[in-house]
C-alpha cells in the first residue's frame, strides 16, 4: 500500500510539471495584455506601461518567466496579482471560506438528494416514483444553472420578495440573525448548484444500483431470508457505490474551483468569480495559481478515489 | 465667432453699464446658449467661476444610516496612483481627495483647496506659467496627522518617479511642484498653460499621505501596507476591503466639513452584471445606488416602473461618432492599409460624404434605439456648456441625398447601386458587437440603400475591436473599413485633450503601432494651426472660440458624423440624493450625498 502510494505520488510530479508548462505557455501566448486599458487611456504615458511591464517581469523571455514562476511556487510564493497588486495567495485565501461554504454545502445537498432518490428508484424500477424521479432528474440537468438561477431570482426575489439575490460577505448582525441572513442569501445559489448536481448524480446512482441489483449474489442474499433493507444497504449499495465514488471524488476539486456562472449571477465572492474576473483582466498570475491548484486537486482526488476503491471493494488490492 | 462684440459686451457689464440679465439676453442674441453665456461671463471674471456646493447645508454630521452602493465591476485596489479603470478610481475617491473636483457643469469645486485659484486672487500667474494653490487649513488625515504642503510635494515626487509606475504620472511629470509655505504650493509649468487644473485636480489628482507612503517610493511602492488600508482625508474612513468583492467604510468624525457626511456606514459591493445591478436598485431596493448601467433604455424604463428607484443621466462629452475613412482601406502601402498617403476612391468626393450625412437619422436613433441614453446631436464638441456650439441642422432626407449624388454624377446601375467612373458606392461599416450599434447599422444600411449606396455591416467582438493588439486587423485603431462607429470619450472638462484626437501628428499608423489618437485619419492644416494656437492661448474667451472653430472645421469636412451623446447612466433609490458629475468620478462628492427627509 505504502509502495503504491509512493509510486502514485512520484507519477504525479511529472504530470503536475507538464500541466504547469502547458498552462503557462497557453497563457503567455494568449492575446491580450493586463495593461491594455493603460494603452487606450490617453492620460497615461507609454513609459509608465513599459515600467510596469518591466517591474512585473513581463519582458523576460518565456522560459525564464516559467522558471522564476516555478521556483517561486515551490517556495510557497504564488505570485503577485497585476490587477490588485497584492500576493495571489491572499486573494485566494480571502475567497476560500465562501467558496467552501457555498459550493461545499451544495455538493452535500446534491448527495443528499441523489443517494436516497437514486437507490430507491433503482429498487423499484419503472414504478411511478422511478418515472417521476427520472423525469425530474432529466429536467434538472438539462436546465443550465444560469437559467435556473435567473428563474429563482425572478420568483423568490422579484415576485415574492423573500430572498436577496446579492450575496454579501460581512453581514452586520450577530447570533441567530446572522445565521438567518446567511441562510437567506445562500439558499438560492446552493439550491441552484445542488439541484443541478443532484439531478446528474441521481441518474448515475440509479443506473449503478440497477446494474448490481440484478446480479446473482443479490438473489442469494434475498434467498437467505435477509430483509430487503439489509440486502439493499449491505449488499447492493456498497458495491454500486464504486463508480459513484469516482464521480463524486472527481467532482470535489470543483468545490475549490467554484462555480463561475452561479457565482457571477448571485455575486458570490468565490474562486470561480475570481477566476473569471482575472481572465477578463488578463491577470495571468491569478489565473495560473487558480488553475494550477485546481489541477493539483484533480490529481489528488483521483488518487483518493483509487484508495477508496480498495476500502469499498476488498478484491481491489494495491499491495 | 463674434469675439469683438462679445468683448464689448463684457466691458459694458464690468463697467456696470449693463445689468447681468441684459447681458445674458444680448449674449443670447449672439447665438450663445444661456449656460454658455453664463460661462463666458464667469471666465471673463464677471461672475464667480467656482461651482456652488449643491443642495441645502445640513445641520449636523451623520445619522443617515448605511449607504449601499452596487458596482457591477468590483474595485481591486485602493491606491489612487495605481487606479486603472473607473471602479478603482471611485473606490480610492471614498478615502482620498484632490484639491478640487469637477462639478456637473464643468466648473471647479474646491475640496482640499481653500479657494479656486484665479487671476483676481493671485492664484494664477498672468503669464500662465504657474498656479498657486492654498490648502484648506485644519484638514487632518484619518490618523490625526495634519495635511500640509509637504504631502502635495510628496505626491508629485511619488507619481512622477518612473519606477513607481503610477498611472497618474502623466499629470505630474511635466510640472514642478514647489512648497511656498506649510499650506501653499506652486505648480510651475514649462510653457504658458491655459489648462492649469490638471495636477492635484479631479480623478487623477487624489492626494495620499506622505507619512505613510514615503518609505514606499519607486520599486518598493507595491509593498506599502496603505495600498490596501487607505488613510486619507475623505468623508469616510476605511473599515475593510476584499479585493474584487466588497469595501466597507464608516463615517469620518473628524471630516473637514463640520456638518458632513450624512451616512454612518458605507458598503461598496462589486461583481455581477449591469442589468441585475439595475434590478437590485430599481426593483428590489436591496441597494441604494448602482453605477454605470450599460443597459438598454427600454429595460431601464421597465425596471423603473416598479417605482422604487430612478435612473439618472448625467451629460458629459462622450459621443458616438460615425467615421468616414479619408484613406483607402483596401490598398496596402508599406504593409499598412488605410495609409495616410492614400485617398478613398469614393468618400473623397464631398458629395458622397454630404449624402451619407443626410442618410443618418439621428433623431430616430435617439427615439428608437438609445432613448434617454443617447440624445441626438450634430456637434462633436458638446460639453461643458461653455464650449457648446449652437446645434447645427441634423436634417435626415433621402431625397436630398439622392439629389446630391445625382448632381455629382453618381448614376444608379442596373442593381440600383450608384457608380461613377467605375467606382461603386459600396461601403463596409464596422463597429463592435453591441445591440444598439447593430440596430444603428441596420438603420443606416436601410436608408443608404434607398439612396443607391450599398452598406455592408460588420460587427467585431468588443474585446477584439477595442484591443491594442497590433497583429489583429479588426481593431478600431486600424480602421480597415470604409466606415466605422464607436463612442469617443471625453475625460476632462477642458476640451484640449479631446480635440487633440483630430490633429495630424496624432494620426494612428504602423509607425506608432496604431496608438496615435487620430483614428479618423482626417487632417487639416487649418485645424492643426487652431489647435496649436489654443494650446498657448491664455484668454479663456478666445480659447473657447478656437475650440468652437475646430468643432466647426471637423463638421464642415463631413468625414466625422456625430450621432448621439452618451451620458453617464446611474440608478438610485427614490429617496437618495446623490451628487454626480460627468467630469469627475462618480463618487467625487460623496461627502455631499444625502437622503430626502434625512
């Protein structure tokens, strides 16, 4: 096991390096200039722009810039935002709590919907419940989040005037009121993301369970006289969860990456909105840091999924 | 214009022969609009030049509760010397102040200055080589340190240092700032400078404290803790800031105006999009004020119908212009199309330009496309009022256009498109992707077809069209099309920088990497001469007259066709009383904002 882990971690290093090279080159070759706005502003002399470029090291050849980025990253220096003129890690840390809270809870909501609904629907295939659940799931993942987000705003904020649609950090209240306000403003983005994700996962859980429930060993378990509940929970779900775990684990980096569209609609100051504003402003160090951390998390969660397999299915062994 | 008669009138007013009211009437008789006549009198020293502080004087400070502002672009930094973009300038403006700001009518309002310098109070040197500013006594930074002339001298030193890479460098590098005494500085110019209100004034003139920044000049400037925790002189003090998200501030109990500000706390929330920002103010009233609503007027009207807020349009000098290319966009000279040495085969004929001018229905643009967000105009230079020429005729007539073209020898071919000597009237009209612009293109195309001109419309993504990418042929500065259309912004209340975009030496070309400001490719020796004259003309009336003549010259040639003005659009809650100006930042006078009944 330890051997396997070590091997996987060693393999991760070249993949991360490869990813960082590709990201860096793509960003360096992309058109646009973080100081584009300075060029069009007649009040700003061109030498100011030249000085800015030089002070941020933008005039060096690309391989030198990459090496200096890499050595800084290894020392824990994530770079320096062109636009905010502060270190990138500060920017990301500021956004992390909100992202984890909103996106994290939405993933929990999604799981809380998908697991029971998917399993129940699969144990009663083609029943009314299954049909309804299937239809709703289909509708749920067919509607993009920007659409459901706007529909929610239209219904709950504008028509009913129940919920605010602008997410505010630093609510000036304490105790229960703070929690209530926080709930009111988070519920819409959480539900938009949670329902979308839940709908996708429901269909997946259902088909995974359906695959297992027809197998002979399930019939054997039933014929032993076990209750239907025990059969489902102990024998079916545990085996059916293997593909679901992969899917959920691979989705976890998204909790860090945030949800660009939903964050933009509800003005949630998460990492997704940081990424999109940085892309629009050509703030390369921030784009680089966010995407690179994202890549590292994808690799990490892949590893985690593989380890979880071994726990869920003892037949899989890494020794 | 009528300079001699003007002068004679002004002498009569000065001598007391003529009352102000009579003078206004007689100036109107000379073709001057009332605001312009007032301004002419102001400039001639007949009436006070400085703007009056708007609104009634409040009795006490504070008590207004929270003020919540919504910006769909979030501020990312709080140092005015690094502030690119309106959002960052606005955010810095909450904490930092200039010596004077630009009011809505294009006049100066003293903020940190004790008074606006003039020849009469000895602030302006008669030779135009220096301006002396007196600082208001008793102003303190938020940490209690007193504001002195040293702070101003420091800002000059800080901003003009190339290693600081300040975006305000342009306002400081060509002047010298000298401390006269603790509360007086003199800004010295290299040559006689009629427009002296640049350094320490308006959005690029905000003053930062020397005692917090002096260790961070040059390359170290980015390490200053005060870059993110501003300590200024403004009406509100810094509380917290999350770049790209939200900014909190609270009332400054030590503000230099004893009865201001009104609001106790301030929140500036950023992000999202313009339409939902308008919604949050006009429809759900979650916020008190929304900035820069680039939203179609129809939608704004629908949101306003909820009755919780209103949209305000502040007129400035920004204008949507239709450019007719004087050069040939289809012929390459020295690796460059639209080269200055070429002439356009069809548009060089004045009759064709006149016809196109007649085919643009500006009033329809205002009525059906831009609404309140685009008042029709026939002038290039529209504001401030003291530089506003009389409105030329904006006739729209397809028949006249047909007559003009017919008379000039452009005959219709079998397909209905006019041609002469093998040159067909077929033009490409390019602009950025933007709903009102595409509707304008369609309107022009339809009208042109009725006069036998075939217009092909082309829309380029805004990020490409307005980029400075030298390799891309579709940028607006390249102008590789017969016609193009976009908004030209006027950043200052003085027209000199605005009018400098028509001078021949600013022509955009390959040599200056298409960064020259004259994108029109139009040139006129007469215009160049007038501009040079205005640059050194110290007499305000003669100078205003020069700018008006430049405007007339641009219009007379017909290569540049004004379409609609583009006022600034903001929305606020019904009860809020914001003080806004198109010549300065949106939050230029936040200290004076109030609420009705409060």
